[in-house]
C-alpha cells in the first residue's frame, strides 16, 4: 500500500479528518500501519480534490504543496466577511453590482504574476502562532504580501447588461495562492466588496476529480477489503517527470546513496526505476545522477 488515494473532500470536513479516515480505512481493511499524509490543505468550507499519500508516497507529498491547482469558486457581491467566505460575520457592504462587461475588463488585472495579501484567517504562522488563532482571539492580523501567479482566470457565461449578484470563476493558480484573497481583490477592483460562497478544487498537481472517491466509498472499500483497487501508483504523483530506467546494479547503487555517473540524459529531475519498481527521485547534472528522494520498497 504505497501510493495515492484521491478523495473528493466533502463540505465541512477538514483535511486532517480525511487523513484520519484513510488511516481508519487501512486499519479496518487489515492492511497494517502505513504513514499517511495529504498533499495540500483544503478549508472545511471547500470541496474537491485532496490527494492523500500512503506509505512511501508521503515522501512526495511536499511536491503536491508546490504544485499548481485549479479551482472553481463563486463570489457573492455586496458583502465582505472577516473570513472572506460564508463562515464569518459581515464586516463591509456595498450596493454596487458589477456588469459582465466590467468583470471581463477587470479579470486581466488578476491574471499572470500578482501580489496578494493572504487572509487573516489562514494557517500561516505569525510569531509562531497560526494567523487564524490570533484573528479569533481578536487581534488585528495583517499578513505580508506574497507573489503568486494566476495562470488563467475565466468566468461562467452571463447575459450582457445584467447586474451580477454573484459569479462563478475557474482559476488555474500557482502554489501559495489564496482564492479567498483573489475573490476579495476582484470585488474591490470592481468597486464593490464580496466573499466566497463556493470553493471546489478541480485539480491538484496531476490529480483531477476523475479518480476521486467519497468518504463513503472509502469506508465501503475498507469493509470489502478492496482498498488496493482505489490506490493509484506512487509514480502517479510524478506525472510529467521522465523515467530513468536502471539496471539492477544501478538500482542497488542508488539505494546505497551512491552517485551514478555516465548518465546520458539532459539535466533535470527523473523518476528512477528498476523495471516497474520505483527506486528514487533523482536529479541529473553533468551526466551524474544523485538521489533527491529514495523509496524504501
């Protein structure tokens, strides 16, 4: 059981609760003890793709944190909350409702490299404490701006001339992007205020909703002892990284942490494997391959 279980996280459930559900499913199915971790937090009010790494795949969970994401989200105009979503109280209102033309004109301003101030209610740390803990304690939390990239930003179709009370957008974003902050800033750019009422992650790194399962299906598979049928292979988290086939001797050398020489490949990262067996994630430089992450399989 070394690989990925892709969960369609339900509304109101935290990411750590999903990890606990996978651990429980492994126990119930009699699969033994394995490390389990998720590849990128989703807010409780968000749904969608949550990659859960099992066993040796947990060594790649950090790559999921650094990967691009795709989200669908709805902005409701006219009210801003302190949490920037539907959970918090309203702290600002506006009677302005944008038109589809105004929205189309403003979206290019939020596409490409942008600076963004994360929400006060976030898991970022301030002097060793979570920002949301400080905010909930009544502190005025102001986080530093960060640079992120919005690769694409598209709106759902709407009739010309209508005032928009809400709009659903799809965004392909870099790591570190806060959709709640993006929604806040789009609303402000339209001369109004707004907050997120729906947030669904459609893609995380290479993983889409296609293989995602519900927690109910996870529990059913555990009871039926068929969890292995839901497990994607470890290498599924390395989509886009080319394979580096090894001889048994080369595989043994890498497992011992040795450097392989004479590797006639372009510089970059490779997924080293002995046949179908994952050996390591390696970096090739000047025809030398060094282990970045070794797999104990």
